[in-house]
């Protein structure tokens, strides 16, 4: 190989030496940190303390923001009627005849409430669709 200028002589080692992001080397990084810490500078500890405090505050605020909040759930209370062991089949049938219409009315009311909520939600979507179609969005 003849002697010529650096870019043309050995191109591969020259390109490897000029990498944009070289492989990280933990030993050299630690040596850089220790060299910077050993250098005499009166403001070094103050800046390090402020930067550590800012980092701590940022991380603590992110942890606080993204931690799940406890959700309160009201306890469900079930009232159970106590019946004597000596109840006859006729007494059971009579109580069922009394409770049957009450349970049917409660279930019908619950279904009606659900249907009303569904109709209200459908009306909201219809209004939103009309607004969007007015602006040409479908």
C-alpha cells in the first residue's frame, strides 16, 4: 500500500474510530466520574446536591401520579329473614305468593331504568352524530 492521505489509506479503521455512538464502556465511564469528583471545585458538592434533589422530586412525583388511588366500595348489606324450622309447605307457598309480585315489580323497574339509560345514551350519540355531520365528519 502506498503512502497517501489519511482518508484514503485505511478506510475501515478510520471509519470505526469515528463512530457516532461508540459502545459504552462502564470502566471508562466510572473512571470519568471519579476523575470529575476528584477535581478540586468548591461548588461541586452543591451542584451535585441540587441535581440529586431535583431528580428525587421528579421521580417521587411520577411515582405519586401513577400509583393507583384506593377506591371506596360501599359494603353490600344483605338482610336475611329468619324462618322457623317447623314451617309447613303451605306457609312457604303463601309467603312466595306474597313476595312474587313484589320481586316482579322490582325486576320490571330495574329493566325499565336500564332501558331508559340506554335510550338516553343513544340520544346522546345521535346528537353527537348530527353535530359531526353538520361539520362534514361522518
